C-alpha cells in the first residue's frame, strides 16, 4: 500500500457523509491521460448512494478547482456530470457521485444502428444545451486563443514527428507546416466562440443505467479543461472520434442534425451549411494534430503505450479530410511521404 493510497483511506474515514456506512476498499475506476487517478467505493448503510468515485489528483501535478467550478456550471445547465460531494484541496482528493462504468465507446462497439443513433442524438442535444445555456458561464473560462491552438498543434511536430518518429523538416516543409497552422488557427477563431468541453468523445461520455432515473444521457466526464472557443470543436471531437470511426455518410447525417439544432437556437443560419462543414473539417484537423502528438507524448514522457494504437486513426482523418482542401495539401503530403513510412518501420 502506497503512502498516497493510505492518505486517501484516512481522508475517507473522516468524511461525515460516510460515517454510518460500510465501505469496500477503493478499486481503480478508470484510466486517465493525466496524473489524476479515479477509484470507486461501494457503500452499504444510510447513504443515498450505492457507490462513490474518489478523484486522486496530486497537488504538485493537478489543480482540482477547475473541475469543481465546471461541474457546478454544467449541473446548473441541466447536464449530467459527477457532483462534488466532498473536497480536500490541500491533499488533492474529491468525493464524487458515481455515473457508472459504461462508456459510450463500450456500448457503441457492439450496438445496433438504432441504439447508435439514439446515443449520438443524446450527445449532440446535450452539446447544444452546453453551447446555448453556457454562454454566460463561458465568459469565465480561459480563451481558446491563437497561442493555445498553436501550442496544441506543436505537439504533433514536437512529439510525433520529432521524438517518436525522429523526422526533421527542411526549410520548405517547415514553412508549409507553419502555413497550415495559420490556416487552422484563422478558421477556428472566426467561428462563433462558445462553451467548449474540450474532450467530448466516446471515452468521456457515459451511458446511464436505471440507477440514475432522474438524469439524462449522456453522463459527461473529464470536463475540467473547459474553455471558451470554436463552436465546432466538441462536435468534431464526438463525430470524428479518435477511438471509433463511422462511415462518412453517417457522420454527415449526424452533422446535419446538429447543424439544424444550432440553426434553431440562432447560433447559425441555414445558408451557412457549407461554411460550417469546412470549419468543422479544419477544426478536426487541428484536434487530430494535437491528439496524435499527445498519444506520442503519453508513451515517451509518461510511459503509457496503449495510446500508440490510436495514432493511425488520427492520421487517417488527416489524410481524408486534408485532401479536400488546397490549404492543407502540404500536410497530407508530409503525412504520406514521411510520417506513414516511418510509422510503418516502427510497427514492424
């Protein structure tokens, strides 16, 4: 038993909400791409809950305050998120309500078409609620500005190209790469700026069971990095997921349903469909550059190799979508000429 784990047990024993309950020993509840860890405890006794989640966020690496603030905001919007029941900011522990362990991804991988449609419909409806009801709350969030967008894209060149594949860029390629980055930043910043979850995808959305009768699907996790930023960011995170892919015609159908909901709220207008599609495509390229770099960083910096398997899907997206626009052809050329051959060598 580690010292940190014992600290967590001691903290739990002193919580008033758990005083009259019999608790199981905490067991890992989920993995995370950060220093945060999550544990689940089962409860018997006078509690209104059958289980709880403990967030273990070491203070030298993580700050719990954004999680607490965003949780409160999302609950006020009527969205289903873990509620913070107890907190110790000095030690980095939170006690949360438990939304279960059934992720969207686990259900989608085996679901029938009707269920898939229902789950995506629920997720897109919740997203529209976030973007319309969260307009005032978004003013208090960090801005998804040019500096942040560029920093994220540098993860691709620094970690995937430089560290993982040991690819260098010549002067011509470096200029072309900078031009692509500027194109993507310009597209992102000219979109309507709304409340952005920033990791709205199938591993962070939960399918709620009958133990949550008053809550609507989806349960939403991992929202502490919320920002005020581009309208299409969360939608493309969901529909162009790094972890599961769908036929293009199905994605367009969901995209159109989402677009029409946005038109009903006056965030967009019907004559903006083509521009909306391009904005969402370019936003997806920015996100997948970021994601592929993060997957490489998780391996080299943090020793987490499981995410390497997700890199090919992100690169496939870059190729398919990037080939549609002249502004991103240079990126497609780079991936085809240098990235894929080097990745194939590593994976042999």
